C-alpha cells in the first residue's frame, strides 16, 4: 500500500498541470468525413495535460448505414447488468442490430467493463401511449437505465454518432477503440485530470445525451443549483459530475426550451452587470430577463467546453477565461483546442488563428443547417 501511495504522489508531482484537462475538436462544415487519426494526434501532443485517469472521443457521421437508428453505446460492469438492460431496451425499442464494440489490446488501457452497442428505434406504440415525442421518450429511457439498472451506463444515445471513452490517456483510448477505422465529419476529444471524482470509465468525457456531447476543462461551483433545477424537468444526474449537468443544461435550453444558441450562451456564461450599460436598451432587457428566468442554469466557475451535435459544434470559455481555448480555420475546417500547438500538429498552416474572449462562442454549423 505504501508503495502505491508513494507512486501516486510521485505521479501527481511530476505532471500536475493547474489548468488541465485537454480538449480538442475538428469539424468539417461541408460534412466531409475523415478518420479519427488527426484528433488522436492533436490529443497526444497535449499528453501532459492529462494524468491517465480518463480519455475519450465523440464522433459524428460514423454510422451512415444506421443513420436513422439511435446508436445506444453502453458499459456493463457485469453480465447481469447487460441482461437487465437488454430486457429494458427490448421493451422500449425495436433493436435492428446488437454487437460488441470492436477494440484492441493496448498496454495503457487496463481491464474495463463490457462494451456494447445497439442500433434501435423507439417503440412507436409506446411513444404514442407515453404522450411524449421520440426525443423526450429516448431521453427518459436513458435516464432510467443510468439511474435504475445497477452496473449499466449509457455512454451515448444519439443518431449517427458515438462516444468512446475509458480510463487511460486519450491517445491510448483512441487506439483501444480503433478510431482510425471510423470516418466522421466532427470529432471532439478530452484528456482528463480529475480533481474531485475518481478515474472510472463512465466518468471519462465526453458526456452525452441524444445527439449532444460535451467535453469540459474546468470545475464549476454551481453544480448543486444546476442539478436541482434540472431534476424538476426529468433529468437525473446519476453520475454526480459537473460535466453531466452541463450536457443536460444545453439539452434543456436548446431542445426543450428552443432557446437560440446565441441566447443560451448568455444564460450559461452571462455578461457581467457592468457590461449591460454598453448594450442597447432592448438587449439589456433581454439579458436581464434571461438571467431572471434561468438563473439556476448559470455555470459558475472556470471552464472551457466544446458542445457537439449532429449539425456542428460550439466552443465556449467562462466569462473571465480561466481556462485556455484557441480556435483556427483552414478551408472548410474549424479547429478548437486547449493549445494552439495541438491545432498546428494537424494543421500546420491554418488560414486564421485566434483566441476567443471569455464568454465569446465559437460556432460552426454544417452547410444548410440553421441551428446547432
């Protein structure tokens, strides 16, 4: 035990980075697909921003042959949790295909859960009887699996997308899941340096719900207020992490409330009161109304995030930019990362590079898409 404790203390002392973790995103606005090799290279360059306790990727456009099906990707701690979850899914969905997610042995990835995916559609009759739309029905099924079936965790549940994560450094996670074999038009990634939660497979980023995914560098102090508000609207924060709450905040604002993305940003990263004097009267009143209506969804504390969806991505800093974020463009590609070097590793001569201000969103949409 003493040897283990000494090793942990040495490891932390060697690589502790005050502004870790690492995040990265690559997006093609024309929807042209490319392999996961570049996002893995981008993350490998930021190796020292992580400590090996979590890495992960979200990819969009990777299942074109099953684009109309929800790709339910799950972790099971044991065979019994898989049996119970499959019984639940079979009652609520029509399963088109069920299979083990392909992996390979990698020295940096230790034993983990059973990793499985199901391509499925919600049961039409049950959706109609529930009085919910298909998205809300699916969301509530995901919440029930995570909260009610011991040993089961939904890693992702969107269409034509998936989340791939594990305990390990992100470049090892990418190799483990054979991401070079996938083709997607949007990739986001995370290298974890956990501060308040243990390193476990379900706790690695990205966190997802339906087509949304979030990778997050930072630590928010508003988790309690955010969670209590979200739970009034059917969300269950079963994983006890701030990133899970951020994912649900954007689902609630963008999907349920139909708040435009530019206004949702002003809710989660609200302008300072001192800045309101520089806005015109109508905008002042709008911002004040948003803060009053959604005060419990303000994200308080240092953060930089990348929000992925089937229509594109958005990257955002906290208002005083306590976590790093850099963006670049090259032709149809939009890049964001914690470090400029992580972008130049895969795009040596971008057309444009900039560091957004605190609270200033970087938004990239697919051609023809009107909203994220």
